[in-house]
């Protein structure tokens, strides 16, 4: 009955009702979109991390990044050097370690004849690439430990890079120029798309020794990738690694660590925390639009209460109590905003679908369509609460109207 | 033989206090109404007729005096009790109709039932019954804007009857109608009276007042006369 009455009066002015809820619709779209995409992206990365396997540990210089300064310190950190790699490779130090692959990152233009390409170049080991990402060259070969020892100027390149530099002609055996060095292509990876926010088709892998000493001229590594024995307890291995590095760096207390160690679980947890914080922040911003929408609702409900003064007077004369009137107007504002919530959630769902579709078809990202039930609930729930909160004042105003004055109202 | 009093008004006054100015709309009003009476309240504009009717209809509170309805001192009623009595004991008819423009005749008549304890399944039947009483069955799906003045007022009477009240309070029910239409509306009200309904009608037109058995005249908020009607409409005895 209450709902029917509310619907009747809202549908009496459908254009106005729609305009009124626009603010709510936009706010809800933003909120649902942020949550759905945040959750979807997190799921995507977590699932890729899980494909990666649990048997790896990442070591980086600097402190565990909890603040922006920590992050900067970690990026600029130079505490991990060759002697650490040797220490970690000694089985008596960390028995669960299978392989230790240090990495450096090189930026710059790669040129071949007239062609220029800006790849992301990892100084790494070829087997780490193969073990970690499951990618091996489609054409040519990988480099060997011997190449690493001899600092061979060779590279395995991604499919796009090959296309951009060498076109359709054969790349194997040809050399591109990078920071004044001639690097010979010995392998080309097959098209692999996006993996963990890296476009695998735009990378190049060179021996880490070559990248570090010849191209960059530095003596440290930005990251060390450790594979561990599947039968070993990963936390024990991580502890062994910490102990080894502390000894190697002459550190006595854990608080003074100039490196940090992450297992897959640490990364997943951290990622969850980052996504949550970011999502919360964005939802808070989107909520401002809900607030504005709510004020719009309140405004239009106040207009409606004034317009319907006679109706309120009449209803009271024929027996409506104050709370009957209050509930009638509250029902109207809640229906308005809940409808806005439904529409907003629907549009957000469509947008998530389109975005994931584009990611899948245009960017080859295996991003499944995912709309968390929580996002739907929150979208419709928040809209309803806005209707309730911003409907109270107009509804109360209606409820407290004097029937005689209302009936006389011109 | 004396019937129990439906309405008992004793020394009622209504004073509107606005800042420092006090307007006495009613002073020292006393009268009783027994069940089944048909009363007209007459008086010049501003004499306090509507104010009195609002008090009788529990839309307003007297400033002084006692108003008993069905032997209950209305001063002791809560707001919710007053709403309930307005709903099921009192039927209002207004000069300005106050029909809801967006809804049909049937829905307008059903409106008071929203606030009654009658089960929803019976609302439509009850509204149709009330519309039959005012001979508006053929117009139930019309919107108020599609009705003539007389039809509008008959719809309002049906709305007043739908909860089967004890008393019908009408504030100038013929005020917006031409005299012929006004007469048919008064014939209808007279007919309801003959079926036993208590009726109090405000009017300043003598032809309208002539339908009543008893006429109370107000001047400046006071009763100046309270007499049985001399009009020839009444071929029956009280
Ligand atoms: N809310 C109010 N505040 C102040 N004075 C009021 C108020 N309502 C009514 N009055 C005054 O009380 C007096 C009686 O008013 P009321 O409406 O009862 O007259 P009435 O007899 O119905 O007149 P009419 O025939 O014009 O409808 C008038 O002088 C009016 O100005
Ligand atoms: Mg009046």
C-alpha cells in the first residue's frame, strides 16, 4: 500500500524523478565500478601469482616498504651485491634454495637501422624467465650460464620488439644498439600478452652480468629471484635467506635490515592491503557524489512536500497519523534512491563487462568478468541509506504539517 | 424521549494568539447533538463556522471548554486516537473538494481506507458501495478533472462515507456549485440523513440550510440562535 502510493506519486512526474536520482546513479556507478575493478584486478594478479607457484622468494634492497620513503629507498637501494648471491647459492647457508637469479632493469632506446623501440630490458637469467613465466623462445635459443659468466652481449626479445625493430625479416643473429652497445639477438619469444602488469611482448632479456657491469656499470642488483625446493618449508627458507644476508652485510638486529624478503604469500597479502586501501580511498571520493545526490533528493522532496500540502492536509483529515505521513514520504525518497542504486549498479555491471571485454580482446589480458556480490549489495545498500538519511527531514516536515493550515494552503 | 448525545460542546472557546494580538474566533459555545440529527450552522463570513467544524472534527483543539464525542472528553485523546476517530467516526466534505488529481475516482474514495483497519481485500468493494450510495458507479475510473462540480462533490461524499462514519461534517458543500447542482447534492445529503446518518452542514445560503432540521446561527464567534428549522422540506417529525 505504502509502496503503491509512493510509486504513484513518483510516476506522476517521471522526468523529475529521473533527474533527481541522476546524482545517486553516478555516485553508485563510481562506487560499484571502483570496487568491482579493484577486486577484479586483484583477483587477476593473485591468480597469476598462483600460476607462478608458491616456490619462489623475492629479495629486494631497502626496508620493507611501508611508507613512500621506504619505497624510494627500495628502488634506489644498492645493498644487494654479487657476494650475497654467492652466499645464497651455498647450500649450507640456505638448504631449501634451488636457484638464485639476480636481476637489474635497463631502460633506453633500442635501435636497428632506422627503427627505434623502447623495450623493458631485464638483466636476468634465461632459465628464470622460463621457470617463472613459462615462456621460452619460439625462434632461436636462450643464453647459458657460460654467457652470463662471459658477459655475452646477447638478448632474447619479445614479439612486438622484434616486429618493431626487424619487421618481418629474420632477427636472429642481427644486433640492435642499446646505450652504445651492440646486442645480438639470439632468440625471439612468442606473442605472450600481458603477464603481471608486464607486456611480455615488449621486453628483452640479457644476461644480468652484461646488463649490470657493461651496460649500467653498477655493482648491485635491484631484485633477486629465488626458487625454492617444493618440499622445503618456505618460511624456513625465507628465514635462512635473511640470516645469510644479515651475516653477509654484518647486520646484528633484524630492525637494521637493508633488504627485505617476500614470499608469494607476503606479496598476495600486501597486494590485498594495497587494493583495499586504494579502493577505500576511491570509494570515499565517489561517496561525495552520493552526498551531493542526497542533497538533491532532499531538495526535491522538500519541493514535493510543499506542492502536496493539500494532499497532506486531506490525508490527515481522513485519518492519517503523523507517522503515516512520515512513512509515506520516506518510502518515496527511499524508492527514488534505491532505484538510482539499481540503475547505477546495472550500468556499473555493464561497464565492468565492457572493460573486461576490451582487456580480453584488445589487450589479451585474461581478465574474467567479475562483479563482487559485495559491490552490488553496497551499491544498492548505500543508495537506500542515502534515501533514508536525506528523506528524514522532508518527511518530518510533511508529518508535522497542521491539517487545517494545509487544507487552506493556496 | 431523549437519545444519548453524540456531541456535547460546553463553553468552548477558540482564541488565536498571534504575537501580541489575540483573535477570539469562538466564545462560549455550548450545544449538544444527538445521533441522527441534521444541523446547519449559519453565519456571516468570519463568524467562526469553520473553526467550530474543525474542532468538532478533531482537526483542531478548543482553547477553552469541553468537547465530548461519544461521551469521551476529547481533550484526553492522544493524537493517534484522534486520527483513528477522524478515520472511522467522522466524514469530512470540503467546499474545495480536495480530490487527488492524479488518482481515479475509485482510488480517491478508497483513500481513507488506507488508514483504517479494514482488510485490504475489502477496500474496493467498500469504495464501490460508497460510490453506489452517491450514484457515481458509472464514473469510477474517471480522473477528478473529468468530473463536473456536482460529480466531484458526490465523490467527496462517497469518500466521507467509505469508512461508515457516525457523523458527516460538511463545510459549505454547495459553495462551489450552482444552485441546481447544489440542490441535488443537498438532496443526496438529506437522503443519507434519512438513512440515519448524523449531519452537520456549514452554509450561508438559506436554501441549503433549509434541508436541515435544526439551525445554529453564529455571529462573531457566538451562538445567537439555535432553533428547529421552519422550512417546509420537513414533512416528518423528529
Ligand atoms: N489560524 C488562524 N489564525 C488567526 N486567526 C484565524 C485563524 N483561523 C481563523 N481565524 C480567524 O477566526 C475567525 C473565524 O474564522 P472561520 O474560518 O471559522 O470563519 P468562517 O465562519 O468559516 O468564515 P467563512 O464563511 O468566510 O468561511 C476569523 O476572524 C478568522 O480570521
Ligand atoms: Mg469557513
